[in-house]
């Protein structure tokens, strides 16, 4: 049995813990620590709240899930004993993690909120781990959804597309639904239709051998109404709008 220890109990820790519990990881094998919220969270999920050093001592894998600017402050008094440390801290490099935790067994990751339903996509740095730690990391990360090895130089772009991406997809769904409402649909119904359309289209694409561009053509016949809509997207610079937003995300500094 793998023992999981979370330092930090915010949105991302809760999303990952939910994903682990969905995969039948026993609640008693999941521990948390944080200054204010840990006890409450432990009670809510039936997991265990511990002081930070006890949590490290008791865990096989320690997940750092506090804010990036808290790294030095949180790790200063702790001894990680060269255990496996997995960071989800956006913008924090393997070198910074190694220096703060004094362990070589560090993996930099970047999950997204969909890990809560085991449909996340998580980037990870390729660190040399012991065979045992590698097994623990593979097991842990497989519970979260898809995993992709990403060079550290590409974490920022991954973060913009996969980390922030869910917000942009929700934005698109909302815009699609609002367009339905503008044209007379009842709001709840419009949201349901837009959500299911995005869900089904993503599934179709993921199961298909065709590209997203090719699949557009299968829906939009020449001279048809979908083609008129796609032409309008083009005229309104839809691709440039997305690119602009992603670039704004990438160039924004993490807190
Ligand atoms: N949210 C996302 O979609 C997302 C995606 C990818 C990566 N991330 C990364 O995930 C990390 C956490 O983000 P979040 O959205 O979960 O933040 P959040 O909801 O603001 O949570 C921050 C957590 O840090 C804890 N904390 C503060 N001081 C601490 C200390 N001294 N020791 C231990 N824990 C401490 C807080 O605990 P108390 O409540 O007890 O103060 C809180 O649980 C960030 O580094 C972020 O870059 C987030």
C-alpha cells in the first residue's frame, strides 16, 4: 500500500485527493498538512491530518500543493529524508525543488483540475528515480488521467494549455450556451446542450484517427450552414484570439 502525504490542502490538493479516492485508494492512506484547513479537510474526506514532519515520516510520496511563493517558507524546517517528492507548484523548477527539499527524488508535475474525475492531463519532468519511487510515481500519476513527459522549458506552455485550459473550455461552453440563449433557448437547456456537445466532440476526436481540422470538414459541408459559421470564426480572427490569450497566460508571472 502506498501512503500519500499532501502539504497544502487547496483546490489542487483536493482535486488530486478526490481522484485518488475515486480509484479506491483507502482514505486512511492519505494524509494532509496545512496551517488552517487540514483538520477540516481530513474530516470531510475521512483522511488523516498530521503535523508536517510526521506526515513526511509516514508517507511514501509527498505531494507539494501550496502556492509557489511559499516553497522556502514551508520547506525550511522539514527533513524530507530523500523521499519521493512530487511538486504541483507552477513555475517552480526541479533545481529549486531539489535545493529546497534536499532530495534528489523530486518530480515536477503540472496537473489540471480534471484529475478529480481521473481525466486530467499531467505534465511531468523526467527525473532519475529509484525503481521503487518510479513505481510509486507511476501508480500515483496513472490515477490522475493522461501523463505526458515535458521538458522543463515547456512547462509554461503546457500550463497555459492544460492548466488554464479548463477555464478557457468553460468560457467557450458558456459563450456557446449564451449564443443559444440569445436565440431563444432556455439557459439551463442551452448549457446542457453546449456541454454535451463539447464532451461528445472531445470524445469523438480522442477516438478518431482524423485530426481536429479534418473532423471540422466532416461536419461542415461546402456551402452549408456550419461552413458559414466557420467562415465567420475566421473573419473574426478566432485562432488569433486564442493564440493571444495563451500568450498572455504564458507571459503572466505565477503568484
Ligand atoms: N488550481 C489549479 O488548477 C492548479 C493547476 C496546476 C497547478 N496548481 C498549483 O497548485 C498549487 C496550489 O494551488 P491551489 O489552487 O490549490 O491553491 P490554494 O487553493 O490557494 O491552496 C493553497 C494551500 O496552501 C496551503 N498552505 C499555506 N501555507 C502553508 C504552509 N506553511 N504549509 C502547508 N500548506 C500551506 C493553504 O493551507 P491553509 O488553507 O491551511 O492556509 C492552502 O491549502 C499552486 O502551487 C499552483 O501553482 C494549481
